[in-house]
C-alpha cells in the first residue's frame, strides 16, 4: 500500500526549504503575472518590454525560476500591468508568535479574461 503525507499547503515547506514562505509568495505573484500576460495574448517580448525585464528573465520567472527577482519587482510588474497593489499590515496580536505573509486576490472587476488583483502581504 502506498503511503501519503498530507501537504502543508506550501510545497516549498513540504520540501524543507528554509525560505518556503518567500518562495510561495513569489510563485503566487508569478502565476498572476503569467495569467494577465496570457489573457492579453501578449508575447513574452511584448510583456518583458512593458515590465522592464529582459525576455529571458521573464521566461525564467514564468517557469518558476525566480531567484534574483525580488518580491518588490514582481509587485512593480503587477502595477505595470494595471493592477492596484496594496500592502496591508495587520494589527498587533496578543500572541508573540511570528505573523504570516499571504497573497490575497481581490474579487474581479476586470475585463473578461483577466482577474482583479490586490495582494495583501
């Protein structure tokens, strides 16, 4: 019989990566960037020009190789794609435990084929 281990919801944490939270955020941002580019039917070169990246760097990011691309740059890419980006800092908690970082996508009011975007980090 095959044994299964339930995921934490973060594949990077499941693989034991020390930077799992950061990698998950980058993966979510890169996925959204890719969705917007696809919905607009842009070539990678057209998208790279708009985003201020080289086409090879954009290609790597869209394939999950986002080392060397900061979360800040990814948020800038989303803004260049016409998305409003908000960073919301929650209130202090009673617990002294470490807080968490999450990407939250707002309800869509975007044109058909594109989804609205508001990350909350």
